[in-house]
C-alpha cells in the first residue's frame, strides 16, 4: 500500500493496558507457564511408565 508508510505508522497511537492490567496479565502468564511445566512433567512420567510397561510385556512374552 503506497499510502501506508513508516511516517504514517509513526502517527498511530497504540494504547497499552493500565499497570494493574499489565500485572494481571503477567500473573496469568506465570500461572500458565507453571501449568505447562506440570503438564510436561506428567507427559514425561507417562512416557517412562509406558516404556517400562512395554518392556515388561515384551520380557514376559519372550520368556517362554
């Protein structure tokens, strides 16, 4: 768009949330990151359990 250039963009005022809202956003992001870490740990534990179970089934099936 020829009419939309850097000078025109520099005239646009972009608002930002009030400080209290910024703190609320950061708090929510921190909560979500902690939840993500918990999920990651659960997934790793599930994968380890599945591997252990698979190895046990294979060992049991090949014993005799």
